[in-house]
C-alpha cells in the first residue's frame, strides 16, 4: 500500500507598489530619519515637500512591499518623533 501527500509549493509574497504619505514637523532636518525608515525597501519614487512658514511638511513615496509589510512600515514611520501621521496615499 502506497500513501502520497500533496504538499503545496511555498508561495513567495506578492510585492505590490504602495504609495505612502507621511506628514511631519521639524522641517528639512527630519528628512534623513524619514528616509532611514525606508531602508531595506525598494523605493520607486520619493518626494518631500518642506515649505517655509508651514507647520507640517510631507513625504510621499512609492514602495514595493508585500501586503503584510505595509502595516509595519506605517508603524515604523509613526514611531518617529517628528511624524504626525503616516498612511496609504
């Protein structure tokens, strides 16, 4: 008697391009920390808007991520002291 088991092949996580927006205070001095939070990720676009006389600045980027990594990246950005909010754009 022979027994066989069907074992599904492991799936790699499907990477999707996610647009992330982060709003922060502190001006241009805070940009290195924001970019550092993206380290190890495949960033396709990155723009930072720092305006003189405006309380909040913004960073918008497009990052290649697996769906389950999105929340952890947003949390990582939100943990930065200068970040007011971070969300999917």
